[in-house]
């Protein structure tokens, strides 16, 4: 853990989400399943040994009750022998076996997950850090409230039902790992949110959403919720009191995933992201620190744009994490996610077309070759201990310049540079429209 005033550790990460409808995952669409040695070599040359690394349950147990660990054994042995320190990720979004046909609503999920989790811990007892279930709030919200991912449930009742079907098993796994991996740390990972309202109706919704963001972690820790709040009254109508009696678990590090679209602005007309008046990330981290009092880690961040835009966003988030650290938060590292460009998030994984997402430290061309850039240079410098003040700030290109307009006051003290004209990456978002997270894109 970084002490106050010391450089923050830079952490790597690889995207692996499984798309059950297509029987493909992002390891495969980015060819990390074939190029993993090359990709880990990129990390190593950047000076990084600690990384979030997914375990592909959907490939390990393609046949119910039958585990194939061969590929996992190979990678895990390599990580250990080469001195990497993985934070293993047991379930990343919808990365469950396809035979769980109802996904997180499947009655078989809890027992199957616990068998898999126990088998993993017994096979790799040397693991030092683990994430039992990635982004439980946002994953179950998109699956159960917004009907974006399977099982495509909607509304608050659908959300609560999925929490009740999934989180008891995660809590049981938490206790199990205390016995099987007593020296390892549970890194809870979820979105770092804060919302605003531009009229009275929008502010009421933002207030509710700012309380709702803590619902799953509070249930996991046995903290409950305020039954007299707006959210509490809404939950009463859908049997939300069932959340008050869930089994509880333990957390060692609070991982916060932060993107500009984690801050929405609401009004009678609906919601847009990001809000035009974003709260500084350091203030958001402080909110979580003051609520839970446990070490914090920035476990995901990126921005879709030119490689120079990504380098500038890295400067911003690193500066904000340094500011949180200076204010007394025990910061345990900063993870840009992912190391190489991901794919198909332009449709929120509804389609599987291999469309490259321009978000990585290393960018992918049409043949999925990995390329360095000003982003990978800044990333390596940060890994060497260079502070945010000494990283370059490149003038933002469109559409990122418009997308991040509300952040400009927080960046006003920077000395801006002109980005190199040829160092842009590939598969860039349209430059004629404002970038927004639009759920309709997934329909």
C-alpha cells in the first residue's frame, strides 16, 4: 500500500467479458488468448508486475461439473514464475458458463459458483489478491434493472431479485476464502459514481441514485439501508426488505472503477453523461473512504479517444488519486483498464463484431497488432514513479474535448501541449457527434 506522499503503484489489467449469445469473449476478439505472452511482455517492459487478471469460468467449465484448467494453469504458472502479482478476477460481468441459461437469475448459479470458486482456491493457493465478483452493482443493474445484458430483467424488482440470487454465494465465498487463502486480500470492485440534477425532479432522482450506488456493498457488509429514504420506500414495494437478511462478507480493499460516464446529470427530460458539473474524482474517492474506512484502489479507468487523449486522462486520474492520498485516503494503486484496446463496447457487448474500442494503453490496428504511443510512454513513466505533475497534458481532440468539457476547470492549471499529429491510434469514435453512453445503442 502506498504511504502518503509516495508514488502510487500503477496496475495493469486485461478485459475478458464473455458474451453468452455469441460464445465469444474479449480475450478471443482481441487475441489475448493467443498473444498473452506478448501482452504480458508489454506490461513487464513498462515496469508493471501487479495486474488485474481474469479467470475464465465460462471456458474452464464449459460442461457442467467438468473443469478444464489447462489454459489457466499455463497462464497462472507463467505469471507466478515471471514475478507478476495477479489480482485474480473470478467473474467479470456476464462471464459465467453458457449452460447457466438464465445467467444470474439461474437457480443453479449459487451452487455452481461456489464449486468453481473453491476449486480455484484449492488449485492456486499462492494467490495473494482476488476479486470474487467484478462490479456487482453495475453488472446486476445492467442485467436486472436496465435489461441490457442477460437475463434481461427490468425494474427495481428485477434488480433486487438478481442481488438475492447472486450475493449470498459471493458472501459464502468470502468466508470460504478466509479459510482457504487466509493471507490473501479480497479486492471488492465496483463503479465509483456521483450524480447531479439540473432541475428539481432531476435532483430528486440524483439524490436517490447517489444513495442507491451503495446498495449492494452495504448489503454485503450487513449495513442495510434507510427504509425511510426514497430508495427505501421504493424497495418496500418490491420486497426489498429481503436484502436486510443477506449473509455478509468481508472486504480488504475497496476497488473503485471510474469513467466520465460514472457521473450522470438528470432532469425531467432524462439523463445524460457525463454531467456538465462533474465532482472531482478525489472528492468521490473521499466519499467512499469516509463511508467505509478501508484502503481504496482505482481499479479501472479509461477514455475513448486518441492516444494523446488517453495520456491526458491518465494525468487527470493520477493527479486526483494523488490528491485523495494527500487528504488521508489509503490509496493502494491506480489501474488503467485495459492494457490493450478492448472490443465491442460500442454496443455494450450486444453485438460481437470485433469492433476495436480505442481505450487501451497499447492500441490495436485492424490486424490486432499492438502499438506503442504517447499513452504507453506516459503509462511507463507513471509506473516508474513519475508524478502526475510531470506527465504531459495534450490538447484534447474531438469528440473527447466536448465529452470532457465539464472537467476543464479541474485541469486549468496544466501546461497544455499540441499532440503529435500521427500518434492517434485506430478505430476512433465519430468526431462529428458528442460521445454519450446511450443505452439505446445496445437495443
